[in-house]
């Protein structure tokens, strides 16, 4: 498992620009608007396909970039028997 990174939107954008990628290019590659890409980078929305593409470009996992947003949390199993009389 890789160590937790502290990446904010400025760092993500910086690394993407170093790779020669703009938010507009990423939006075209994934088929979304530039606003969606910006919102994912800034952590305002979760769009898994966009986040996965960005992480792939950076050579990271999405949970390394946005640990609070993309961590698998299994649902609690609910018993239907409790609801029945």
C-alpha cells in the first residue's frame, strides 16, 4: 500500500501541467465538460471515471489523491427479519 499523499487542487493541476495536460484536454478525453474535471480536482464532486483518468495520468491510485472520497466502505447488512412482525 502506498503512503497517504497530501495533494490539493494546486498540486494536482501543477502535476498535470508538468505532463502537458490541461483540464480541457482531460475533459475531451473522458467525454465530460471542463467544469466536471475542475470540480473533481477541487474535491467538490465525485466522478469516478474522471478521477480514475487523472490518477492514471499521475501514476497514482484515486484513493491516494482523494482518500476521503474514494475509499471503499462496505454497507452494513440489514436484517429484513427485524422489520417483520
